[in-house]
C-alpha cells in the first residue's frame, strides 16, 4: 500500500481551498465594480493585502526575503502573468455572468496540457481524462438558453485569463530559479 507524503497531506487540501476561494472572486469584485470601483484599485488592494499577509507569515516563520537577480526576474514575470489573469477575469465580469467567467477560468489545465505537448512533455492518460471531463463540464455550463445570449467579448477575456494562468502554472512548475 502506498503511503501519502506530508506534502500531499498539506498540498491537496491547500489546492482545494485555493480553487474554492478563487471561485469566490466575483463575490467581492462584482459589487465593488457595480459601485464604481476600478479594476485596478480592486486588484491593488487585493494584492497589497496579500503581500502584507504573506510578508507577515514569512516574518513569523523567520524566512528570508532575499532573492537573487534571476529569481527576481522570474518572480516579476510570474507577477505579470498572475496580474494579467486577474485583469482579464475582472474585465470578463463586465460582459458575461461572473459565474460563467469564473467557470471558464477552469479551462486552464487544458491550456497547460496543450502547451506542455509543445514543450515535448506528454501528459498521462489520467490527465487527459481529467481534462476531457473538465472540458465537457465547461461546455455544459456555457450552454445558453434561448432567452440568454453569451457575449463573446467576455468569453474571450475569460479564456485569456485562463491562458495567462496556464503560463503562470508552467513557469512556476518548470523554473529551477524559484524551486520549492
């Protein structure tokens, strides 16, 4: 019988919590946007709070804030990709229902798999099966009734968000400069 590693015990629940909380983006962003807050200010405060919390956590754990120049470049690139993902997602909220926009983000594993094939890393059949199930679920979710139409601008923004996030995932997982 295979034993579960400590990383898996922590990692799987953390991944689930991350996925669920990311799905809560519209709960806070959409009301702010409807009351006139700009996407840039929402993201500025969101990221400022995140940096303060992470910084506090690192201080508590007595971790160093020191990064090399190479790590700094990679971290900057990751910041740009993550910011683009958020900007595209919040822009999508202007054109399509927030639930649909957020659901479309979860196509990012499809983009990751396709990009990885171009990088000559072929995913396992289990990954392809998971992607197929995800894709079918997203297709079902995006089916509109005869009374509603889906604005393609919002769909494109959501897909751009998923693509930016896919590149973020690839860079973070394949870069040795910021290895965990």
